[in-house]
C-alpha cells in the first residue's frame, strides 16, 4: 500500500506555489497595463507640465522592472491621474489618443479601477469610453441608429461586464436624444438646453453612474450627441458661407455684424476670409463648455447675415442644405430660426439628486463684489482676483435700471414673431442676442426665476455697451464698472443655479445655467479689452 504521509506532506507547498504564482501574475498584469498606458500618461505630463518624465520621450518602461521601479512608476501614474482633467485628455493629439486600442483600453481600465472616484474621474471615464467607442466601432455605426447592444459589444474588451439592459433612471437620456433628432442648428441645441439636461442627468447619477449598464447608456448618448453636434455645426458653417455668397451675388458690400463681435460695416470679403479660416475649437469638451464663445460667435454671425438677407433681398433668402431645415413656403423673415417643436422638450423629466449644499454669497447687483468666482471656470477664478483688486465701483443701480427699461421697451414693442427662438435688442451701438427664455422673462409674468434671468441679461448688455464704448472712444471706466458688476452677479447666479438643482427645478437650473455661462463668456471677452 502506498503510504499517504508523503502525499499529505507535499500538498501545502503545492498550494503555496500556486498562491505565489497568482500574486506574480497579478503584479505582471498591473505592470503590463501600466506599460501599455504609459505613452498617454507621458504625453499628458509633457504637454501640460504635470510632472517630469520617468523616461526619455518615446521610451517605454522596462518589461521586467525591479520592485523599486515598479512602485515608483505606478506612483507616478497615480500622481498624473490626480492632476489631469477630461478637457486635457481631449487636447491630446489624435496620433496619441488613438494610437492603439490596447493603450486606450489600459488607460481607461486604470481609471475604472480607482476605488474612490471623484467627479473629475467621472468626467474622464465619460469622455474616454466614448473615445474608445469611436475608435473601435465599425464604420457602419457612424451612419446608422446606434443601439445599446451595439455599444455594449464594442465596449466589451474595456468594460468586461458591459450590459445593454435599459435602466429606468437613464430614460431622460432617450428623451434628450429624441429632441436632438429634431435639431437643425446649434441654435436649436442651445435654446432647448439639451447639453445641460444631459449634464444634469450625469451629475444626479452619483455612484450609479458606474453601473456597467449606465456606462453603456451614457456612451451611446455621448456618441450620438457628438455626431449630431458635428452635423449641426457643419450646417451652421455652411449656412454662413451660403449667406456670404448670396450677399455678394446681390451686390452687398458690407454687413452690420456687431452681434457677432465684428464691426457695423464688415465687408463680405472679410467675412469670407473669416469663414475660410474658421476652425471649430474641439480642443475642449463641448459637453462641459456648452456655450463657448467661438460657437456663439458663429451663431451670432449667421443671425446677422440672415437678418441682412431678409431685409435686402427676401426672395433670394437661402435655404440651408440640411433636409427639413426650413418650412416650404415660409416667409424669409420666419425661416431664420428653425424651432424643433411647438413647445420645448419637457425639461422637468430629468430628475436631479440634490448635491451637497454650498455656502453662496447672494448679494444684490449693486452690492460689493464677491470674493470668489465659480471654481469650475478658470476665467471665473481670474475674475475673482480682479474683483478683489479693482478700484472701480460696480455699475450704478440707476444705470442697470435704465438698461433694464430699455430692453423691456424694445421687447414689448416688437415681440418675437412666431417660430423665432432668439431676439436681438440694440443698446446705443451694441447688439445683444437673447434666448427665448430670456425674452419670456421680460414679456411674460414671472417670479424670482424671471428676475434672475433679467439680471443676467442686463449684466451681459452692460458689458456689450461698455465694450463697444471702449473700442470706439478708448474709455475704460464704464467697462471696468460693468466688469465689477458682472463678476458679482456671476457668484449670485451660480448660487441660484445650485438652489434650483436642490429643488429639482431642472428648467430653471438649465436656463439660468446657460445664461450665466454666456455672461462668463462676455466677461472673458471684455477682459481682453483691458490694458
């Protein structure tokens, strides 16, 4: 009979050996993942000066590191992860970001494995997954309707538990996409606050955002949004080019383009040059900066050109090439803005989880400027410093009231025609573009929400008037006062937006949020006029 003792004696060492092998495999897998992701980390560290590189540019970590090198390199990667933001990843050259599937997959998996994820981590994962989908999806999906099953299949290598099961709390994303299909211009997208609504759904998700089924749903939403955004951007840019062509063919030599920040007599030759040289600023994530100055300028220029066309040669008013962009037989003056529906999509469908309350200073417009501007915007942080050091006093209450009355009178005297989503008021020589909800705040009865919107419009209008005076006469005093006033208002508006979110008043949060971002954009442009 074979003795059992030797067999029993050999079993414990065998288990110990397997345990050691498993631990070695785990470390080897972590190192392989880190090594594959390293080129992206090195590019980010170099481009944004986040940390000195561990190896010469273009060189990879060793295949078999010592334990000291292993610990040092992984700590370095963690340091970069803590510093980098989503918009910086978006700025990476395509040859780095899309260099290989395995590099992008390894980078994403490192983000997903973080135990305690912040909002910044959420935004990075949100961006990286749609980037992975765009890199790996079959070409036919770029032209077809995308299903959750399609996204789950493409994401499976990076998201092993990818699930295409629809989630009830993600239903607002579907409603936003349905409204998106009816948009023909970025103007429509902005007017209905679709980007902001999507952002609110994401912010309200909390830890549920990392549910594999939720990640699939958000990836599908983001890719569909990106595809529609590019389609509408191209339609707007094409419309501007067509308008310039039509004006030149009609013998028009100059156009009043003050609404877009140009002169009151901008030549068509200059406008054509601008169109040919214009490049969409995709270096920032448009889901984070939904009201960027460059896109607003493009829309304002389109409005200026269409207005000139409707006044000069209505019969020659062009029709955008986007199918269904204009109603057949509609008067030229009404076809300048294309509504996506009789009524906006019901924003209240988005349920928002109350965020952690913040202490916000909510002083009146004529009060002292706030000490801190919104942390989310670099320009706002810069504004806080200016507000603290500026010797100028905010615009007098009498001036803000006078501006308010001037806007009110123009909008009541000439209410927007049916189908138009935006209106323009002229103050001295400055043109100010108002969204539909801003117009409604003036011409319809409303409570505190309407008053907040009116204040936002007035602050923007004061900057526009003061900026125009600065350009024409060189006078800086009015601009300095308007900036102090605007900066203090921004702090108040951000507090009101947070209050609306806590109250789950999505419509108010979206509308005032967009108006506040427009005011921030005006602040940034006005600061450029200062010496």
